């Protein structure tokens, strides 16, 4: 069954309008057979350029995350069910973006299909909350340390007064 069959009309129309990046990668030809329009919004490059040169996509993966992505790819190829992975991409003239990717191995014909989304906003929000949490914890540590001495004095005096 091909992507153009009537069985795929509704899901394909949905994928074409979605904010998630849907893809299908043929392992025999080593080319993408499907990339929806959301790909261009996330990677800031044309789908056609990636179809012609799929390795160009791996070059956008942040250097610190390349081994992580390669490991997940090898696990997937070996039949291991891979949980969604998160990694960064760096696209020329754009800030670093965080991507969450979920992929599955299809056996006949052998292909990798899945979806990914830009989670940069979520990561930035989490980092923002963590900064405030760290500040709160630092203030509480200072307060508990500064109050430990006077509270110990009050406890000692209370004990002495109770003895009288």
C-alpha cells in the first residue's frame, strides 16, 4: 500500500497540517520517502534538500548529542524499542533547538517511521523554573543555617529554665 492510497487520505491530510514532524525513512534506499511540511518550520531547510542528501540532517545534530542519537538509531535497527529521545539541533543562523523524537522500525518494507517535535519552549520554561527553585533552595539553606544558632540558644535556655 502506498501513501497515496485512499486508506491514507485522512491520516496524510492530518499529517500535512500538523505541527509535529512526521517522517518515513526507507532503509534500503537510505532516503526519506515522506517528510511533512512541519519539517521545514523546525529545521529551516527544504524537505527536498534532505530527500536528496539525508546525511545533511545528521549534521544539524548538536555535536554533544551525536553519540546519543547514533546509539538510539543502532538500538532501533537492532529491534530494541526506543523510548522518545531528546536532542539538540543547530541550524545555521538560528538558535539551538531541542527536539523530541519517537521512531519505530517497520519490517516490510524495512523503514523507520515516526514523528518529532520542537520542545525548545518546554525546555526553556523548565530551565526558568529550575533557576527559581535553586534560588528558593539557596535562601532556605541560608535561613536554616542562620537560624540554627539562635534556636539552639533558645532551646538551651528553655532547658535551663525548666530545670529551675
